[in-house]
C-alpha cells in the first residue's frame, strides 16, 4: 500500500516510525538495502525533501535514480506525468517517491501500478513526511505533544504541510490554529483562526511560519501588508516570551515571513527539522523495504 497521507498509517505504525527514526539517530546503521532501487520523481522543485530522501536511501544502502523537473526528460515532449509514472513503475523499482501538483491524481495512479508510492508533497493535498518530521522535531526537543499548540502563520490556504498536520494532530492529540489574513485561510475550515499575530502568539506554544506560495496564487495581494502584520521578527516576537519552538518547512523567504534575526533566536529549530527529515525518511523507507532484508 502507498503512503499518500498520514492517515494511511495506524497510530502504532506512526509511533514505530518515530521509534526507528530515533534509533537511526543514535545508532550507527549498517546499510542493508543494497539490492533495492528507489525511483524519485520530482515534477515540482525541491531541495530538502528530495535530497533528504536521497540521503536516507543512501544511508540504508539503497540505490536511487532521479527525475527532477522537465528538462532533459520526455515531459519536454509533452509526455504526461501520469504516463511518466506508469513507465518508471514498469521498470520495477522497489519504491517510488513522488512530488507533483494537484493535476496528477496520486490516489488513482497508486491503484493502477504495483510499486508503492511515497508522497513527497502532492499539490495542496498533503506532505505527510514533512508533518512527521515536524512532530519528531517537537518531541526530540523535549515537548509533550498533547500539551502543544501549534500556530501556523501565513499562507495556510496553499500549504500541503498544514493539510497533513490537520490529520496528524487528530491522531497525536496536539492543537493547531491558523494566523493570517482571511484571504490566506482555507474555506470552511473548523480550525481556530487568529487574525491578529499578537493574539495568536499569546495562544501558541510553537510557531510554524509558512512561505507565501506565490506560484499558487491566482489573485493579487499586498505583500507589504502581510509583512507588516504577520512577519516574525525581533519586534513581533518580543511579546512571545515562552520557551516554545519556531519551525518552518523551508524554503524560507527571509524578509517576508521571517526576518534574518529569527535565525539567531534560540527557539529556532529549522535546521533541526531538516536533520530529522533524513531520519523520518529512513524510517519510512525501512518500513517498506525491510521485509525482504
Ligand atoms: C514545503 C513544500 O514543498 O510543501 N517545503 C518542503 O517540502 N520542505 C513548503 C513550501 O514549499 O513552502
């Protein structure tokens, strides 16, 4: 079965992923998957997710091959992403890791092919490994999830990371809320919304900044106003005295959602998230490929 959303796993499987990720952090791993091939199909840009899937696979001894963007592939000759997936699956890799936009129906294609698909960011639908690595980071920084309140600040509407946290928070018992202007909020969401950053910060134990997904915006909006009202910087954070965590999935657009002084804030765990990204992806690959070791 493919891993397209966090709810494709039971709670005990999720807990097991965290346990294995922590095991991989503390123990030296003997690469054992040398006969395995993982094909990465990245139809949308990526740095962290793609490279950490590659590093994770390599740490476990598996071999990876990669399609990254259109250039040099038959996508330039108008082959569709669907057909690309079918063709690469016909080469019988052991796993497919796919990043794509909403036009590719991963659910449908996963039922058509025999190779399991791991979702590495699917349009606005979900980014399950990102949500898992965020939670691992929160746990590894000594927090007890059922007591955590995560405030997502910025472009919530287009964030697949948020979609996955909506699911994962229900499974693991942490609270989430959104902060940003109305036009950046998803329609008919039941999640608590703070229009004012100050109010949101007084509620939050963790702050999760989001990038403005300019590539997904159809309507024009005032970036200056958003920076003015929602940027996390020394001044706006001066009211947040808590020993919480500041997270971001990357890539950070410094000067928009964060100012560079947040880099020096001791509560910033952004690079720690990246570290945990490799461990979660190792745990996930291991979950899928271990049977035949
Ligand atoms: C995010 C994504 O692609 O969904 N980044 C990531 O995978 N680390 C967030 C973003 O692009 O803003």
